[in-house]
C-alpha cells in the first residue's frame, strides 16, 4: 500500500488532512449504551446495547456496571434475555447484581466470557432495580471493562439514566367524615359552654 503522501490525488497537505478526516468519519462509532426507565411503581428496567466489535473482559477478569445516587434500593435482578444467538445468548445473562451502601448503589458484575465480537448491534435486556416507595429521577451510572477486542481502545461510558432517585413524598391522610363531625361537635360544645358561662356571669351582676 502506498503511503498517503504518495497517493497521486493526495499530494497536498490539505488533501491529506481531508482524506484522514473522511476515513475517521466513515468508521463506525464503537461504544456501549446503558438505557432504562421506570416500568412499574418501584421497579426500573435497563438494557445494555453492545455495538459492533465491542467486547468485555479483554484486559481484566471482571467487568462491572455501577449505578449510584439511588434511594431505597432493596433488590436488583440480572438480565432476563438477549438477542445474541446461543450459546453466547445464555452465557451473557450471567451478570451478578449486588445492592450496596444501604440501597444507594447497585453493581452488576460479569466474570469471564465476552460478546463474541459481532458485526451487528446486540442487546442484553431486563436488568432490574427494585426500590419500593422511591420516586423516579436521574441517577448516575458507569461501566468498567468494555473495550474493542485484541486489547483495542477502552469503551467504558458514564452518565445519567432514570432510576429511584428519592423517596416519594408521603401524602397527608384525608380526614374522614367521622373525624370532621367529631371536630365540629367538639367546637360546638366548647362554644355552648362559653356562652352559658357568659350568661351566668351577667345574671350574677
């Protein structure tokens, strides 16, 4: 292959720079993605998207996905399905969840294995966090261990995503009709007693 400077139509510096930029823009943007939403009251569900040629556990034994800034997390679940073909499709569900720091942190860990370097986008579905009574909000996440295969560039990401961010405000219980009646009756009796006392005082004058 000819060096760039010896390619006939790349004989100027500006043409060489333009060619390099064109190649860079044409290359696929390799990354992983972590998305999620509140799916039922007290439950949040997440999807890991793995782009072409992404992999994990290439230069380390364990890859993690960590979520922080949570409120009241009591449980977390591993993924339930993927669009990877078997046997990878089953093996890639073996993420181990942990709830840490009093329910403020959740970590999923994967030891061994990998993605198989697919040339298409693949997904792992159904990671869950359970936090009864928590309100939906924005929490932080970060990955550690994703990279291009053959010791290529690291692909770890961090950012924010929906999650149990704070406790739901407790609503004041509505006063029952019996309670309101009792309050009204009590005020009426107090008023009647005060009126009777005034009348008695006037009669004594």
